[in-house]
């Protein structure tokens, strides 16, 4: 989970369904558009509208819009985005759904599938492999291969070509079924955030190896520069409650130091997929964690803490090392500076293990969510027209363009004292929560490239760069540079499909056994060799069959 969103950039956690209907029933001139727009075999009125960038007469959309904030007299039925959409594209909303949130939406969608209810023309699909496959199997949707090839813009196509794995969750029977919505890449990679004031006072250097980190943890606990008693300091802030390959307090970097990444499917030396938690390297990582628990480097309540709770021990000054992503300066670091006078923090690369191995998770192929196209859609190209425009004009706006400072004057930007600004503290009723059909447009590699440019000391030039320089902290810039300097160490989770047949019946018990066994080893309630028994049982109780099924799936989507 990306804290770019949790830190106030929570724009991509929500998205929408667009249902394109035949506009102006009884007087629409766009006859016979279905076959041409879908197959691309003939030039149609829809294709002509796509080329012009606007429908005339307008077409109507039914839309599912998640909760949004409305200001300046706007309502969910009449707002600045919808007025802009009509003027810019000749598109209107009709018969809109307004569910209370994602959970309600999923339930409504699943009920519609089960009852055979006709679904909207363009259906937003959250990242949910089971739901995706239910929608594919419903028989209500078109494969999107030809649509994407015909209508997607170059930015979209280039990213898909560079990251073919983005199609894996959406591929079935040799066809692609979902249109990917782009997200920033590399934004969740793990770094180690250390108390830099402690590092300076103790004259410590960057930890290049796990052995170096051992020394730092010892110094933080037993020679604490803030004068804290050893019993009050637990230097390493981690979460052991539900997942350890996660977005805060993660342990992927430690397992990576021993040649695996836990709780995900990695490629082995032969290119086959293996579950990282049963790799022999996981046993070495567990032994190190038990050692750190015995020495008091890890809080005994770590098994009760989720990611948010884990961050608190770092922000209240009782821990010195927090594994987290490049956005930690936005959250939770401000709480550390508020709670601990004189505190400083800094990002460091993840260290190497005793054999020189190094690795972190990488689960972001630059996709946030997806859409599916109803087989009865009359204007499937309308979705591409809209999103292409967002990518071309709003994702990285040009200087002097209508979107140089933001989307809408008086909302996310305004003139204050005669000068344009997008500073939310200066704008009355600031609001940047616009009901974009796809969520906000993002060029996947732009965010990290911009941060690295700023970290290198270059002046921001474009509107996007200037906005990023204003809103992201220098600590954020430099951490991004570290992430990109370690880009080759990351291991991708290659299994992104729906639960396999054996997973449905066995996976819950296997995961429960993994969590219980690993925590008992870490807490000293089981010997380290209990790992070997766990692996044997994991394989015989369904793990081997699941591995076979996962590899069959991978072969089917990647060939």
C-alpha cells in the first residue's frame, strides 16, 4: 500500500465505472457504430469523433462515482469536472450510481454478476484477482486487445510494452480482458529510515551489511545517545501481525539479504516460480530475527502490531530503524519531529547479507486498477479518448497550458495577491478531489525521475517538477535517488492471478501455518529447525500442487 496516498495524495485508492450509452435516443446520427468502433475494420462516426476529440451531438455515460468532496456549490450531479467533460469531449453522465465506498461497490458488482444483471459499459475493477475472474467469466465483456492497439496513446502503449507483466492479472484464454490504469512505479520500494541524529552522535557509518546493522542496533539500544535506558529502546520497528512483506515495518529487505523475498512468488534459477517463504534463505532470515528478538532489538509486541502501529514506536523516539518507502517524510516522519526535540532522520540503502546477497520486494508494474468493456458498449473508444487526454495534458502539463497550475481555478489552484498558486493553505475551500473517471492520470516513471532530478540539484523546470519540488520534502528526493540506485536488487511478485484450484481449499491453512511457525521461531517457542518441518508439511499439504498450478498459470499468461 502506498503512503503517497495515505499522506494526503489519496486520489488513487478510489476510482470509477463509466457506462457509455447511446446519446440522444431517437435522433442520434451515429448509426452502425458498434462493429466499426469495436473491430476497427471500417471508419465510423465514432472513429471520426475520436479523431476530432469530441462527440457532436454529445453521448451520455452512466457512472459509478465513489465518495467525493464537493465545494463552490458543486454537487455530485453538477460539478466542475462534469461541466468540463461535456465541453471538452461532448460526454455526459446519466443514471449515476453513488455507492458509499469500495466494499459496497464490490458487493453490488458481485450481486449483479450473480443475478445476470446487465452491467455498465465501462466497469471499474479494483485490484482483486477473484473479482476480475468473476467478471471475465460472466460473459458480459469484450477482450480489449484490439481496442488497446487501436485507441491507446503512445505513453500508454510504451509502458505496456516495457512492462508486459502488467497484463498478467488480466489475461485468460490467450486474451486480455482489462484496460490498465497507470500508477507511479517504484513508489513502494523498501528503504531503511534511520535516526540520523543518533547516527551522528555515535559516529556511525551507513550499514552496508547485516553485520554493520547488527552493530548499529546494538549501539542504538545499549549506548543510546538520547540517554534512554536499554529496556526502553527497541531499535528495529517491524510488523509481525499479518504480513511481513508489506508497506511499513516490512522484512522483505532482510529476507532479501539471504536470497529470497517472503510471502510472494519469485523466479528461481531455472525461471520457474517458487514461493519465497519456503526457500532455504528464509530459514537464515528467521534465525537472524530470533537473534534480534533475544537481544531486545525487536519489541515483544511486534506480533500484535499492524503497519500503522509499528510506525508509532519510531515516531515516539523508542526505535531507530524503520523500514519504509520513499514517502516516509510525508508520513509518519512529521510525528517524529513533533514528538522528539532535535530528532533527524535519513534514508539508507538496504544492506547485503553474509554472502553478498541483497534484495527487496517490487510489486508495482505501474498499474493501480483497471476497467472492463461491456460487449454491448456502443462507444468503447470514448474511454480511450478521455484517458488519453488526461495522460497527454494533465499528467505532465506544459507551461502555459490550461493545466499549468492545476485542473480548475478556484479549486486546486487560484490567483492570490495577483499570483497563481496551488498552495492549499492559501486557497479558500481548496479541493483537488475531482471525479475523474479513471482517477488522476499518472505517467508511471515521472514521479521518481523528477525526485532524482531534484536530488541531483537540478532546478525544477516544468509545472509538474515545480509542483513536486514544493510539495515533496528534500528527504523524499534523496530517498528516491537511493531507490533508483538499487533498482537491480528488486524481486517481483510474479503471481498476480486469481487463486488456483488448490489455493481455494488449502491456502488459508498454509498461510496460517506459516505465520504461526515463523512467529514461534522468532519468539523462541520453536527451534530454528522447525522451519524444515514446516517446509515438508507445506509441500505435502498442498504447496507442491499449488506451485504446479501457479507455474501453469504463469506459462499461460507469459508465453
